């Protein structure tokens, strides 16, 4: 975008974070990385979030100015309909921020990722209440929203935002080629595939310790879509050589291992970024027994960090992760999880297979070239330059 007078002013990039999810997952490290990418470009950056976040491990310069409401909370049909009012009020708080913090001579990019239809509605409400001339909206879709029951609402809100904003100032992003193709077909929009930026993990080479347990980490909070039910069944079975394998899980996973099965070590539920990196580096294998219906096209930040760290992932067939592994002839890491003995045997055999480690190193090199902060920043600049 070129102003009529003087040199172009660098844009202001605003991460709109309506739900911090209690600090679970990669929300905080993702936006910290986005902040670094924006500053690398010389852009002004700010993150806006709920006014009373429950998580205390937040950057001091993040602005808690949004209505504190959980539009994603489970509930019956009547409760969900009642959240429309809260979504409208959230929109008012978003508009209030931009009325107080926008400059008429500066482009402002509103960046929203990890959202549902109600949060997109809130943003749409805000756009009705603020000047649009220098506003850009960048939406990063992480899920297969084109399969949701609410998919038509997303499409309708897209149409409204298109009408509100000047041409070429509404951008669609994702971080998966598979998802980009499907979303583009449904929404009829051009979608840019972004690198994953929070890959600042470097593990020292593990010293050989002779006979020891194989540490297999299942990172994150226990959720069914991430295979909680699968690991619960696996650890409840007796298996031969189970003493050689140890699953590392959070305390609230509440797994009760069989005395003659795979061992289980419980660690605290909420890790700092430093603790997360330490456990990743300590682990030999990362367990990703994710359900196919949730991760068929959707990326996994944990998988990406696993490869960047040079670790071995075990994944479910017909997922995005499985497709990525197939690109490197790593089909042996794609497993069925329905037999505890076979899972244990596969883990032991993989650790003894040098060709697996060689292929992981090749994949690691390619991932590092694409999924990094500099490439993320360059992609941001490319999107902005095409406005």
C-alpha cells in the first residue's frame, strides 16, 4: 500500500486472541513467535486478549482489553444461542481497542487464528464500528471448518467482511497444504500456506547410556481427539518387554498402567516453554495417536517441533502427519494403535533401526528450511506487499 505523501509507514500488526485456552497448546508460543516475526520486519506489534486471563505466564506487553468470555464452552442449544449476546459484546470491546489505538495514516493488520464462528462474528461486529480504509484482516484457519455444521456461517461472514473492506485487504491463511486445498474449494478463496514459526528448539545429541528405557512422550493435555482413550487401553495391557518402554504423560491423563505392561511416568500438567523443550529433548519418541477425523488435514505443532528436534514420531494412518512421513519413506512410523504388544514391539524395533534415524535427519533438514521464524516473516511481508 503506497501513501500519497512521504515514505510508506510500516504497518501495525495486531494479534486478536479471544481465548487463551488457559495457556494450553501452542497459543502463547505461537503469538510470541509472530511478535518476533513482525518486529524482524520493523512492524509495530501488539497482542490483545481477554481482560482477566487465567494464565500468568504471558508477555508483559500483551494488552488485556477484550471482554473475558468463553464462546467455545460446551453447552446445550439454548446456552449456545445465548452466547450470541456475548459475541456481540466481545465485538464491542474489539472495536473499542481499535478506536483508541489506530492511526489514520498507518495500515493495521488484524490477525485472527484458532477461532470459531462466534469469534469471527465478533470481529465482523467490530469492523462495522471502526474505519476500514487502512484495515486488513488476516484469518488463519487451523481446522477443517468446511466440514463444520456452522460452515455456512463462516462463508456468510466472509462475504460481509469482503463488503466492508477495500479490495485485497482480506486474506486467508492456513498452515497445511491439504487444508488449504479443501478450504479453497469450499470458500472459493485464495489461501496462503504459512510456515510454523515456533520452532526454536535445538536438542544436544543424547549420549549413549547403554541399556535404558525408551522414553515416549505424549505432550499436551489429555483429549480424546489426541488419543487419550487409545493410550489408556494400551497401558492397561500386559506386554512382553514392557519394562523397556516408558510413556511420559501429564498427571491429569490419569493413566493406570498394568504391572507387567508399559511403564508410565506422570509429569506436571502445565509446562513452561523451557520445560516443554527439556522434555522434548529428553524423549526418544513422540506419541501422536491422534484421531483421523480431527487430523486428516490439520497440522500438529507438536509433530513439527518433534521433527525439528530430530525425534521419532508415531502417528495414526490417514492424518496430515502420516502424509508428511510418507513423503520421506517413513511409513514404519505410521501405526495402528489397537494392539499394545505390537505398539511396544514397534517402538523397540524403531529405536534399533539406524535407517529410521537417517531419514528423520533428512526430514529435519527440510523442515528447518521451511518452518522457521525468518521464513514466516518473509511470508508475512509477501502477503502485505500484494495488498
